[in-house]
C-alpha cells in the first residue's frame, strides 16, 4: 500500500467515505494542521489525505508539543495517508500505472490548502507545477467536464504582514480571485485575519483560525448537518 | 569529453553535421523519445543532443521495453550526448570557460521540446530558468541578432486533459503564442491531439504522434528532401 | 551563533553599524562580489551579510584567484555572515523563534543584489519565493508601513546578451520597473552595460562595474560623505 500511493488512492475511491485533501505549504501556520485534523475527528465517515510541500514538512518534525511528527499525525483519526513530493515517483512509472496527482483529483471531494504560502500562491496563478501539491491543483477538473462534477479548492493564505502587503503578493491574490475564483470559479479564499504574528510583526496576514477552517470544511462537505449530534 | 560538456558542444559546431537539440520535460509522453530518435535514424548527417529535466529522467530508467535507460539511448544512432541539469555545473566555472546553455544555443539549428510539460511551459512564458532546458530556451537568439541567423524552437505540449483544459494552462499557451509565437516569433507549437490518455482520462492534451514530430523536424531541418532515397 | 542565524541577525540590530545585505544570484558576474566587498572595506562602520543562491555559490569555490571560497570571503573586512538557502532551516522552528528572512528585512538598511540573474528577476516579479533571497525580497517593507522606514533594494542585472535581449526578459524588466520601481517604488535597477561577455558574445547584458556598484551603495547608505578622508 505504502508502496504505491496512486493505486491506494484509486482503490479508496469506492470505500464509501467522504474524501478530503488537506494540504499545507511552508508557512508557520502549518502547525495548525493537527488542530484542524482533531477538529474534524467527530466525523467518522471522513477520510483525510495530507499533502505537504518540503517546506511545510519542516514545521512538523516533533520539535514541540504542538508540532507533532508526521508519524504521529498519521495515527490521528481519519488520516489515511500523508504524501510528500517524493510520493509521486515512488514507483518507476510504466504505461497504465496510475498517477498520484491525477488519482487525487479524481478521488477527492474537496481540497483545502491551509496554510497557502506566498510561494505556492504564486505558483498556482502562474501555472508552475514543481511539487505534488501544485500538480494536483493544476490537474483540477475546474468545471466538472472531465469527472462530471465540479469540485472546489479552498485556500487559507498565511504570511508575514510585509509579505502580505507587498504589491506583488496582492497582485497574485487578485489574479487568484480573477482567474480561479468568483461565481464560476473553483477556488475560494478564506481571508487572512489581523493579529500578532509568529514573526513578531502585528498586522494582516495571519491564517484564518482553525475553527473557521474546520467549519468551512464541514460546510462544503455537508458534514456538520449529517453528523451533528454525533458523540464521537 | 564527458568531463566538459560545454567544450564538447563548442567543438562539435564544426563537425559538418546538422544539430538538433531534442528535449523532454516531465510528461508520460517522454516515453516517445526513443521512437522519435529511431524515426530520425535514416539521416546519417544528423547529430542529436538530448536534454532531460529531472522529472523527464524518471520515465527512462529501463523499467519497460518501451522505456530504455539513458545509457541505452546514448547508443542509438545519431545520439551524441545526453544532458541533465547537473551537466551545466560539471566543471567549476572559471573566466573564459564555455557555458553549456550558451554553447547549445550557438551550435544548434533547432530545438524540439517533446513533450513540453505544463510546468516547463509556465517557466518558459514567465522567464523562470532553473534548469538547463529553461536556461537554453531563454538564452535563445530570438531574432538572429546575436548569431546572425534566426532559429526555431518547436514544442509539443502533452498533459492530462484536466491540466490542459485548466484556464491557467490555457492562459500560458496563449502567452506562449502571443509572446514567442506568430510570424515574427521563434516558437512553434505542435498542437495536442485528442485520445485516451495514460492516466485513464479521455480528451484533448495528448502529445502529437511521434511520426508528426519526426516529420516536423525533417521539414524544419530540410532533411526529408536531402536524404530521401537514402537507404540507411 | 552560526547555530542560529536568525537570532544572530536580530542581535546585530543594536550593534550601531550600518547593515548591508549583499546578495548574488547565479550569474558569472558573481565573481565581482570579492571586488565589491573589498571596495567597501574603507568603511569601518559597515556590516555586510552575504546571501547566495545555490547557483551563485558555484562561482565562489576557490577555483581561481579571482574566485575565492566562501570561507575566504567570510574573513574579509566587514563580512559578518554568509547565508545560503539552508540557513533558513538550520534550527527546527518553534513558536516564538526568529525567522531569518524576516530578521534580515528588519535589520537591513539596504539590499543590493549583484548580480541579479534572469531567473531571480523572474521570481521577483512573479512572487515565487523558493530561496532565502527571494523570500527576503518578498518580505520587504515596501512602503515603510511595518518597520516605520522605507528602504530600498538595488539590483544589478547581468546576463548573456541573447538572454538579455529575449522579449521574455525584457517583459520581466518592464514588470520590475512598473510594479516595484519608479518614484513610489522600492527597487532601483543599475542598468547593464555593453561589453565582451564571459560567454564570448559581445553586447548588452553585462553587469554594471563593481566601482559603479560600490559608489551606488555608498551613496544610498550615506557612507561616502561620512567616511571620506578616512584612511582605513
Ligand atoms: C521559519 C519560517 C517561517 C515561514 N513562514 C512563512 C509564512 O508564514 N508564509 C509564507 O508565505 N512563507 C513563509 N516562509 C517562507 C516559505 O517557507 C518559503 O517561501 C518556501 O519556499 C515556501 O515553499 P512552499 O510554497 O513550497 O511550501 C517561512 C520560512 C521560514 C524559514
Ligand atoms: C507519472 C507522472 C506523469 C506525469 N505526466 C505529466 C504530463 O503528461 N504532463 C505534464 O505537464 N505533467 C505531468 N506530470 C507532472 C510533472 O512531472 C511535474 O509537474 C514536474 O514537476 C514537471 O517538471 P519539468 O517541467 O521540470 O519536467 C506527471 C507526473 C507524474 C508523477
Ligand atoms: C557557467 C554559468 C554561467 C551563467 N551565467 C548566467 C548569467 O550571467 N546570467 C543569468 O541570468 N544566468 C546565468 N546562468 C544561468 C543561471 O545560473 C541559472 O538560470 C540558475 O538557475 C539561476 O539560479 P538563481 O537565480 O537561483 O541564482 C549561468 C549558468 C552557468 C552554468
């Protein structure tokens, strides 16, 4: 199973679960991933696959209580797999073999990228796909033409105030909303909030709270209604 | 020779041959490279240098009959060198030493990128040059001002239907044709075709057939006419 | 100290010195870095921190007299630290820990990127931040809102004539000046000059001379006036 991530995802498609791709790129807010997963643990029918960029993985190495290792997170409820960039190339590809970023797109009902770094944002809007996460995003079925249903990507940007206020970042956020967002779009932004940041600066750029993110996931997946009253 | 790729290319400039740079980026269609090379083997006066991105190299590791290793391909007729990103930095550069991506641009009559991945397409139109292939493309003498003759880059895009249909990819293809293509341009696109893709999806996005690609190369290099009737 | 670069930078903020970030990306003109540093050695109150991209580091390995190793350069007057991409991740980050590219932005009075490669230029204008240098640039306090004073980034582009003349590069230079330059901007370009280039081509694209660069730094930092007559 661990030997062929793409085949594993393909098989999971028929497991009767609701499939969420939770992704993190290299912001300090990656340390909220455990909270998000635990916040979703009351939904027994949810399957979570976690994708981390190499930068994001730096934040989850077990260096503090609130920063468990990936091995620890793998044992959390609902977590069915954790992927890094290497996962795409685990098995030398031959004709007919499934491709991880394609199988992810087919299997998943929703992608949530929290945090979305300034860098991964820039790669999204310009079409650079040099990581598993950026490849999955560009392979998205943006209008439902390929898989028959239109599915969403939610993003929660998170960065230092100066990086957030930089006109280059603002231009990329504008491109995100113009090219991929809006009524016909497939990307929805969970706005940043204003607070004291990890870097000591104060201001706009902090990621939406994990509670907001959990609520947004539940809303999109119709989980809250279905499982409310659930005591797991 | 293998110790100084840039010098090797500089020397080959006077070997009386027609020089083709065949490049592949990280699409499944990289497995058509052997067919393209064999399809050109009837032209004895052709010298082929192959450039692979690191992703493309994954597809040619000898994992199947149709996917020979790079060592195997090196022994095919007309193949005079195979370069990967490391080739640029093999020798610590000192003043006066030749530079691989510059020597390639000077020596080559034509570059054919087949397949062109969504990622390398994005890097081309945005000017990102973090690989030997993308550096060679940006160092191209786009109007013949530097080397005295205007030379072309042919590209054969290849990707999953959803990736191809994504508005971000379509925007990059439009930029490619607007900024680098057209009558005054230096890049020509060999359109994708519609068929069952390696990933199981059906639709637009597949690379032009290798026969089409071979014919396009022969046409641009004036090979078909010159060598027709050749019995090699 | 070497164990926590971000903390080291934070502490240096109160050392009473003028702080310059000197950065080099992967152009041959990186070999002018030693000249620039020596050209500034008559200013005893100047602290220089050097940032190199991985490509730039290839040019300073001690392979020639004019290309000393980084260890040699570390011992030059005024050089207080040398950073590469790994420097950001030396210590596993935990809440409250300083972040190198943020501390650099806070501590520095001026950034000078010489040479600025075509690739790092493209990443700057598109917001790609996959290196310490590009992260520092995007985290810049572009209008002084965050740190209370507006500070400049000077860039000295350097590339092969064909790469420089390429419409894609010209488009990126235009974006640089439109988006980040001008009277309200925070980036100033030191124009390339025309001469015989390291690659054998002749034409526009060479980096401004190191004397020009040293003079520009002195001017921006108000050093020339203050230290003129100084006999160090
Ligand atoms: C300690 C630390 C904290 C960082 N925090 C952020 C952040 O909050 N937001 C952001 O956009 N980048 C942040 N960065 C910079 C990114 O990690 C860097 O741009 C990286 O290349 C992003 O890669 P990715 O988008 O592939 O994950 C941080 C870097 C470090 C070293
Ligand atoms: C098995 C496999 C097949 C892939 N096929 C394609 C493809 O056909 N087209 C494409 O644009 N990307 C494809 N990708 C994604 C690219 O390999 C990825 O975006 C990579 O970073 C491209 O790098 P390059 O442009 O430097 O070669 C594939 C990835 C994998 C793992
Ligand atoms: C010997 C050599 C010399 C190079 N000189 C230049 C140059 O002068 N300008 C440039 O833009 N790129 C030049 N390049 C290409 C860059 O090194 C390459 O695009 C690299 O990815 C830049 O990375 P960076 O921007 O992260 O430093 C050179 C490459 C080599 C191998």
